[in-house]
């Protein structure tokens, strides 16, 4: 049906491999063997006169037995039918029953609201269905809860509004009759979002238990590795699983092409040419997936410029382009009005295509899509199946996988069979992250929080805290809740408490562990919100002087208010910028209490430990049309030609605490070894073995800044680390039994296929040594941890030496130079006086912090002792 040979031939593209997935005929089964109410049986007979597919029938049967149920089957297999049947059965049997149907995206929730309403109507029940998400006014929410027995919601609104307002009668009445919770797209609950959601679902169960009710779960998921363990971690409950072997739904044939554009042509130009061809020369409509918000905006911006014959965009034009573009962007972080515009146009079928991130991997049924373009190989087989599942729902489909020439893509294109035979996505839930735990301890256990609201305690007793015994709480969480109630918060979490105040549910969203930066267009009298960004995204997209793209439109970042978490922008021409970045700095914590595991594999040593990561942008590169401008380093001055852009520091940085695996090997210290290339091979090989999301993991090379015998100061290392503040402990899986061996098998293939310039002989030798040592069995590695001070006399306290630096944890982890140490009556403890060395001299005023607000930078911070009796600074004795 689809043929793109003319395009490939004209542009010099190569079809590397083609795979034809055959179709499948449906098999249906009678539901008479399942004991259903008369209402549900009539609904099934009316809607599915030929019967249900086997997986649908099995799910309904397990539900009627009282089990929590999850359908773990493919895309477009009709999983939602099990939701509706279970919901109708619940409503028919219990006149007061309420149902909460949770969908991870607003667009998906809006679509499913209509489908729930239609299913209820077809059943003959007179039951109202409503939807509550961020787009629904607060004044309407209580009314919907009162009138509706089925409420469709996002997890975000359950976190930020439902549980925050437990004292309100409509919410209490709804939750006290809650009998069914539907959770769709369970496989998306991973990483930070999933780990936060795991606590959310437990808080919901706790609230309902306090109100005297319990409910069943019915869930659906794409095919993932070890779904039983994922569900147990996410919900704290056992589930009956209905898997692929029970799926008898129909499937249309799909053709998969793996294609390579000309290697030495500009990749962005070639990619946009393909999408332009699909939108103008092909009869089908397409969806194009790209990994990253910025590439999504860049591609659609180029296509939008081509559509309007605009050589360079006028800042005063096309302020609302989403209503007119033939090819739309879609990613997370859009404002509600823009998201709804995109959703409505996609649902109406009036566009030629959409370029999106993984946000549209989910189960929205976008009509009229025939072609899927995957720009780069998806990270896992689960991602691939989900993206392929967006097309071929109503007829034959075509998938084009475009080689991006990255290391990972090169490995897969060199061995095309890998595409269909890679591992399924790994569950990435870590419920012991202290920051994630504390977010939910604040929500649940703070005085006046959810625990007290559920019990209607207006004058709560801090010592009175007895969490529900029916809930499977993660290790350490209950004790942290008790500490929160008693005002004994660990000092490293105190800044979070100050930032949250009485609103932790809204201060800390489910999808991050840090507060978000809000982007605001401020130009003359005009003010408009343009989405939100995490700190990590700001470093990539909206750093000082950047041209930030939102809904295909360019905006210049002219001021960042770090403390207020606000970014101010103005309209700009269609220029493109990239950040000038210093190498990531890694500070491993190698003291005994910071090391989780240390193993050796021959000469290869791997240490999982606490880390500090510093990422720094020090300037801007800019392209205007075909012209590359001179790079601009911070701080900005009028001579740089960026009018009214304010930033007077020499760097814009982020320092955060996490964990990672630091790898040492004698070969790393070779003068001619290209360690950065070797680090990328290690990183890509790890993702081939355990396909986590790239956004959750990073890699870097650095040198030791301290002696840890037998490793010496200056020893080079490779570090694979978690990019989540506080860590998800994903990187530690490198040291699991057999993982390094599997990584070694991939590394040589990656090295042979992936670099434009041949690697040096010394680098190849290092690779071969690393692969050889990875085959060794792991043995515990003994090393001398970072030196510790001898026990001080009672009147002496270990402090940061004047002239040295630490991190100001109450001020965005900014580097702080200690100039004086003294006892402060104001703080009632030892304090530091000093300054922020990253700031310019105009800001260089003395700042005072209590000593526990400034923490060590491993390998950088130097220590001394403070004599409480004399006020002297003394040398620190070493053991």
C-alpha cells in the first residue's frame, strides 16, 4: 500500500532491512462461563455479539473472583473492554459504588471519558461520568464528585487535589464508597513518575482504609519484563496477570523498514525532507517519534517555516500556529490551552502528521494514521512495540526506522535482527529514594496533612501516628513519617520542608523530585505562560541566552530567576542555539557510609557509591540561518550583541546528589586512551543489556581528587550514574551477576560500527582488556576509604577549613567558599561566613549559614577543627 522508493532513490537513502509482520484473525469466546450480573451480561451481548477475546474474558473472570487484575497484552488489543465490563459489574452490584479511572495523560483521560460514558449508556445504567484533571476548575470538581459515580482522572490531580483536600465532604463521600480503581498504561509508571506514583497509590489506599472502604484494581500494561514484580512494587498488592498468550485480538499486517539517510548529509535536513514528503506526496498520515523535547520542536519549527515560506521568522508573526499547521508538535510541558488544541486537531484527523516524544506512545486512538516514522531506534522492545502500535489499528500500516548514526543505532543497524529481539523495558522503581519518600511523608504525615484530614483531627497529637496496617509501606517510610510528625526531620531534607510549606502536594509534582521552573513570556504589557521545565531540562533548552522553542515558536531567554524558579523570555527570530558545556564533574563519596558495594573483576573495579554531580553551561553557540555566530561566553555584556539579556555570572550550573557506579581500570590511565569514547561504549552497552530510559541515566569521565588506596589521586575513571536527584539506584545494576559479561559482548560490535574516525590502537587495547576482565567472577574489593578524622575532644567540632568550599544545600546546592568559622548566637551553633565563588564581585557580599547548611564536596572540601572553648581553628588529625 505504501511505497517510498522514489524518495529513497532521489535522496540517496538506503533500505537496510525490511520486516513484514503478518496479520492475525480474531478469536472470540462466550462469556456465559463467567458469573455476571444481568446488566453486565446484556451489555456484553449487545456490544460484543460474537463474544469477547480470550484475554478480555479471562480478565473479567479474575475480577469477579475478587482479584486485582492486570492485562499485559499488546497495543490495540481491546484492553479497555475489561475496564468497562468490570466497572458496569461493580455499579450494578453495589448501588453506592464509586469508580476512579486513572489515566497518565490528560489527553488520554479526555478521550476515555467519552468512552466510559458511552459504555455506561449502552449498559442501560443511569450513572453519570465525569472527568477531573488540571483543566477542570476547582469550583466544578466537588460538584462532579457529588453527581458522578464514575470519575476519570489523572494521577497528578489525585496527588495535588484529591488527597490534599481529604477533609472536604464530597471527596470523603466519594472515597468512602470507592470500589474499583482502574489504572491504564501501567508500564509508563517508571522512573521518578512511577516511584512517586507508588507512594500515591499507597496514600490513596490509606485514605480509603481510614474511611472504612477497600477497592479492587483493574489495570492494563504494555508488554514489559517481570510485570508481576513491577505491579507489586507499584501498588503493594499481588495481581492476577493476563498475558500475551491469552491475546486473541485481530492484528493488521505491518511492514517495517530500517533505512539510512546519506551519512555525510545533515541529518536534520534529511529527516525533515522525509516528513515533508510524507505530508505532501503520500496518501497516508504519519506520526513521527523522536527522543527529546528539543528535537521535536526543531523539526516542527523547520517544517512550519517551510509551510509558510518564511525565510527567518518575524517575532511578531505566528503567535498561535497550532490552529493552522499541517504538521503538529506534541511533547510534555505544554500549557493546557495548547495541549487541548493539539489533541482536538489530532482527534479530528485534520492534520497531515504529528512529531512527538514518547508522550504519544500511550493508548490514544489517533484516527487515520498509516505511517510511523521512528527517528532513531527506540530504547527498548517495549518502546518499539508501543510506537508501532500507533498505526495499523484500522488497516495495514508502515513503520520507517531511521538510522540516526548514534552509537546505539549503529549497533542495531549492523545487526537488524536486534531490532525485534531486544529486551523488554525494565521496571525502574526505587522506593527508598529519600527525597521521594520525604515528599510523600510531608503529604501524608505532616501535622494537618492527609493522615489528620482523613481522621478529621483538628488539633492533632504529633505522637499519634498509626498508619494503615493493610498498606505495604516501603522500608524506612513509616519511620520517616514519625520523624516528620515529631519535628525530627533529617537535616539534608529540611530545605524540602521549607520549600513545600503547607503545600507539598503542589510544590512537588509526581513527575519530578525537584520543583519546576515556569517559563513566562514577558514582552511589554503581554504576559503568557509557556510551559514548565525541570532544572535538567533548563540546562538543555532554556539556559541564559538560549533560544527556547515552544509550539514551534522561538523565544529568547533573557532572565532566569533561580530562587523563584522563573524563566523570562521574549519573542525571537528562528535562530538555533546550543549550550557550551564543561565536562560533567563527578565527586564520588568513597567513605564507608557512602559505598553500597565494591567489586573487582580481575583488574576492573566497580564501586557503587553516593555521588555529587556538577553540570555546567558557560556560554551559548548560535546559528542564524546558515551562519554560525561567534560563541558567547558568560557573563553577558553589551559587546556580545544580545540586547537586554541579563546574566552576570561566569557559569550556569546544577549540582545534585545521586548514586552511580565508578569504574576503574589501569588501562584508563593511558595517555592516548580515548576515555570519553570508551565511556560511551560502556553506557550504550549497558542500555542494550538493561534498556532503561536514557533520561534516567548519564555517564561521564573524571579523575579522583583524593587518595583511596590502591587508587591514587588523579586516577581516571568512568562513571555511569542516575540522573534523578537522590537516585533510583538503576546504575548499580551494572554490578549484578552476568551484566558486565553481556555488556562486553556488545562493546566490540559497538566500537566497530559506531565511530566516524577509527579509534586509536591504545583505545582498542583498553576495550579488549575491559571485555576480558568483565568475564571474571566478581569478588569483594577492599580499598582504603576516604580518610576519617580521629574522635575529637568534646570541645572540638569538625568544620570546613577557611579558604575551602562546600555546597550550600539550602541555596540550590551552590558552591560556597568558607572565609570564617565562628559560634553564632543567632543560630545557636557554629556558623560559616563566606561567599559564592560562582558569582561576580558585585554580588560578593558576606553570607552567613549554620554549619550544617554547608556540606562536603568529596575530594575537594578540606577540613579543620573548631575549638568551642577558644574559637581557634586547629589542624585535623588523621587516623
